[in-house]
C-alpha cells in the first residue's frame, strides 16, 4: 500500500481508497504510467553513444600519433640548445665559414 496526496485537500491517502477520508473527494485509480521509449529514440541514443565512443578513441589515437618519441625529443632539445647558443653569440664579425658551420649543424639536427 502506498500513500499519495489528495488533489483536493492535500492530505495523505491510501492508493487503495476510492474517496479521500478527509474531504470526500472521489479519487481516480492511480496508475503508474510508463513512458515507453520508441525504437527511433533508442536507435538515436545508441548511435550517439557509439559516435561518442568513436570520437574519444579517435582523439586518443591522434594524441599517441602526434606525441614525440625519445629520439625526436632529443633532436628538438639539441636544436633548441644550438639556437640558444647562436642567439647568444653576436653574428657580426663571424666568417662565412663559421656561419656555414652553424648552418650545417642546424641541418644535421633536422
């Protein structure tokens, strides 16, 4: 037995009662109505879930592909170090040979 509020007076009434014992309001049978989900709605929900999972997996794959491996990280660090050294030095007064050496080092790293 469950209780619900009388629509007329708001008092608690048994779900088996035909009339409210307080105000005499005639009670309709309280039926639990289920709202069935249509097949179309179920299909849309499933398709959305599958699409979401595929997007997450795709992003994960892209992240792993775009991540640098150890060798590439070492190359980037070496190139950055060379750039810093080069930037700290004044290029004016350097010979063509010294500039050419810097160029070779940069090309070797890349």
